[in-house]
């Protein structure tokens, strides 16, 4: 295998440094996502705890609706990019449904529409996808058939052995640049940012705080006044390679590799031909060091779908590896938590919890943020 650097432990899917790619110009404003739909009470403000994709998107939606917003976070885009303690900047960040829960599906539909609006800016790109599963159940009842463009069922000859498959047009973003864009959009609307450790939601309450949005991901398990026992990490190991791949493959059909394994190939926009090759889905694992054996296994499976990944020779040894990475998807047993909570800080302010979405943060974040804003609006109405 050809490698541009030694084995590196980094967060989740990839680490993109300035030496390897240059971003497209970031638009000053979003397309049709920008207009505010309501006005909030400017004399009081919202505190968003967490600056991952859910926290930042929630802050942006709230700011566009006229609220004063402060984001408090241990990690911030562009500042904490090498940390393994948060996931958003390094996610695969392509749109692929994982569940059939109607509420989450609605979030994902909203996310697809918002991300598609960014394609003309260069911040997102259209991405042709092939998706494979061991059975029809793995294709989730085809619920997104009328949501995406160019959806079609694949013939058996176009699928791996004993698998079923579909193809469609999706979208992806370059996660680090996208989170930085979200932060810039927030700042442009007056959102303030404070980088610090927080041990409890109660420590954020103060004069004028209307509500606190808890978007801490795995951190919800360690906040003293939340201590959610259901949050759990899902370990992911990927290999970032350089190759001229222009299509995405999501293959969950190879059950022989074990229930935690899957194969995916995700090109990243504006990245200098960087491609994410994965991966694994190890629930509860906290092992931070990449496994070289797993790297070779990942590449062997990805090459079956995309032989063009080998750019400097034959097979695995011909793959130009940029980096091997491990990170932790912020999941929650039983599903994400997005709800209003008037009890945790009773008599002080309302909490809106928004965490535990696991691997679907980028595609669900806009829908989740809209629901967060609806809860905040209810609080305002009750106080009026």
C-alpha cells in the first residue's frame, strides 16, 4: 500500500488538511434556506450546548428565526479538528437512509432538500449511489424511492452474489468545510461562540436564558444533570485514499464478514480526489487505534466495487492511502432523543434535548433543528 504519511489516529472518517485539499469558495449566504420564518424575543437568548452538526444547524435555524443564540462547546470547527472526542467534522456526510421510523424519515427528507439547495454553491455535490443489501428488508421498504432522483432497482447481475440493490442520485458534503460554513453562517447572524468544558446544563443557566438546547451527542452520558445511560459510541474505522472515484457504493450485503461490518466508498467534494473507504459499525467499542488488518480488509472489499481505487499499482498495494482513521458515532439505544424537558432545570428554563442520531447527523440535522425551533417557539408562546 502506498501511504503519504505514517499511521495516524484521527477522528472518525477522515482528516483533511490544507496540504491535501483546498475548499471551494464558501457562499456568504445560503440559497432558499436563509429567510427567517419567525421573530424571537431578542431580550432573551438561547444557549446551544455542542457545536457538532446538530448543534450548529439548530443554532443557525434559531438565529434565522430571530433569536439571540450562544453556542457553548468543548470542540469547535477549525479549532478542534484533530480531536477524537467529537464526530461531525469527519463524517462521511452523504445522504443514505438507515431507518424507517417516520419521524426520522421526515428529518432526513428535510435534510436532503436543504443539502440539495447547496449544490450550486459547490458546498455540496450530486452523488450517484449504488446501495446493496442482503434482502429487501435492508432496502428499508424503498420508502425514499419518491424522495431521491433517478431511483431504480438493480438487476441481480448488477449486484453482489445473493444481494439485492438499488441506485439513485444523492448528495454529499465535505464535512469539515460544511461545519465551518455552518459556524460562519451563524456568526454572520450574530451567534456568539464560547469554547469551554461544561459539566452540567445547570451551569449554563443565567439571567435572560430562555432555553438550553442539549446537542452534546455522547456527552449527554456524562452531563451531571442528564447522565443518559442509553448513549453509546459506535466505532467506525475508515481509510482515506486518493483516487478519481466519482460514484458512491453502500454495501451491507456481506454478512459473512460479521454483523458489524459493511463496505462503503464515498467521494468527497472539493477534496483533491479524496475518497472515504469503510468500514465497521462496532457498537460500544472505544478502541481508538486503527487496525492495520482491518484497513487491508476494508480496501479489499472496496476494490471489488471500485477497482479504480488502485492508482499506483495492482490491488491493495496500489491504493494511495492518505490516512487511517477511527472515530465514534454518537448513538443512543432506542433511538435519538429530541424532546422538550421542563423538569431538569425546573423553575429556571426549558431544555430541548437533541442528540443520539448516530451515523445520520448530517442528513437529519435540518429536520431535527426545525423541531428544536418548534419547541422553542412553544416556550415563547407560553410565556407571552
